[in-house]
C-alpha cells in the first residue's frame, strides 16, 4: 500500500521528478556515470546548476539585480550568515517573531550583530501572524527579518508584508516556490529546499547584487556571499544531487503552470482539511487562528493527548505517514507541501470523518 506522506521535512517529492532521476541515475545525460559521480567542475554539472538558477528566476519572476545561490548548511546557517554579511558597524536589524524558527534566527543573529525584536506573538502561543500595525520598527533598521511560514505552529503570512524603504530578509524554507512573491521587496530570501523544492542538503539564497559588496573580507571564506556569488555557488563541492533534484522539481512546477497554478492547488488542498476540522463540531480544533492558517502545515488537536495518540496510531495503520505534531507542541500536523497530491488530502479528510464517527 502506498504511503500518504505528510512529513514536515524532508518531505514528499513529485513522483515525476523521482522517476526522471531514477531513469538516468546510472547514466546521467549519456555520460555513463551517475550524477552522483560526475565532477562539479564539469560542463555537465555546470548545465544543471545553470538550469536550476534559470528556473528559479523564471518561476519567481526575479528581477535584474539579484543573484541565486545554492549553498549548504540549511536555513540554520543563514540565521548567522545574514547578519554577519549584511550588518556593518553601527547598523541594526529588526526581527518579527512568529514561531520557533524565527526565534532561532533572532538568537543566532544577536550573537554576531545588533538586532532587536520588532513584534512577537509568542505570548499567544504563536497562533497568529501579527498585523503590520503591531510591528514597531527601530529608528533605521538595515532590514526586517520575517519567517514566512511556521512549520511547528501552522501559522503563515498569508499576505506577505512590505515596509516602504526597508528591505525584508525572509526565511521561506517551508513555503518557498509555493506561491508568487514580489522579490523586489526583499534584500535576501533564503530557504532550505527539503520541504517544497527538493531533498535535504541544499539551501537557496536569493540576494540583491548590491548587497554582495557588504560581505566583510574578514569573514571566513565559506561564509561570504560575495565569494559564493563570484564562483557561481561552486567555490567548493556543492550538494550536487540535491541541486539536481531541485532542478527537476522546478521543471515540474513549470510544467504545472508555475507558481500561480501551484498556489491555487495548495489553497484547495488546505481547504479540504480545514473544512474537515471546522465541520467536526469541536472534535478537531485548529491551532492557528483562521486568518493566519498555513497552507503548508495544518496543525490541529483532539480533546486530549490520549485521543491524539489513538488517532495517530490508527492513521499510521491506515498508511498515513508524518502526522504527529512537532515534539515541542504535540498534536497533529499535516504538511501539504507542493508535491503532496490532492488525493492524499482527500484520503486524510475521509479518515478524519470516519474516525470521528467511529
């Protein structure tokens, strides 16, 4: 029986991308070698990373003046790498805290630079995204940092903010390539690709080219954006297979009709499950407030921890994978990323209805 994969990351990948990779796994592009074996300095791999960059630019409609990088270390390395590269002497940045990962980004940043909290919804259990009117910016922040989607609590910036005259730095790890984005509002967008855009191992960084000059020459070489950009992400051996798979995922997104098409599909998938929660007469209770509900990570609870354990056990027996909430909060979490098929969401809704009535 095939698994219904609702893992939060690493997560489900498009079957067509997996099958394509399978077909040329032992003979990549007629080289007689696997993509895992070819040199990252070869023309064959240069073509892969060039196509991946071009697809990212096309899908996100990235304007001129931005560079797309493929790095290592996950979003967690970017938590420190951003302020180390961007904040010069006397400069500060503002952070909006909307979940555990935005907290971690702030905690790493304050180790290396001057940063402050401009807004936080922690007191309310991170059930919502703050209104822009609640964000109290400092006198002259170099950037405002946000985390666009929160995998643990299931809250998402449904309408992405803008701060006139102040660039945004955004961690989009769990909703990258899931909807259109006005990249021009951002100084940096970064994302671990293991949720919506590929397997674990690669991190995409979209950075304004004029910001590359900010990288201090005193930083260790591997932590400098300017070095990575100058070398087209090939300063050292990159995560070759992860970039290759990300390229295939982006091909799949393009064939589907791009980010507007996948956004419509993601809205429809999430609505199926949220409707099942809302129409359950209180049997299921959503964690996030309706206006902040994530389209990527749908979090909900049953009446007690014991009931949740029983639900998850039955779901596992029925072929559902990855529904347990994050260990820090418990409950149930269905991650409905780009490659999660509609059929899996329909099956989960049917299971939820049958379980409630049993």
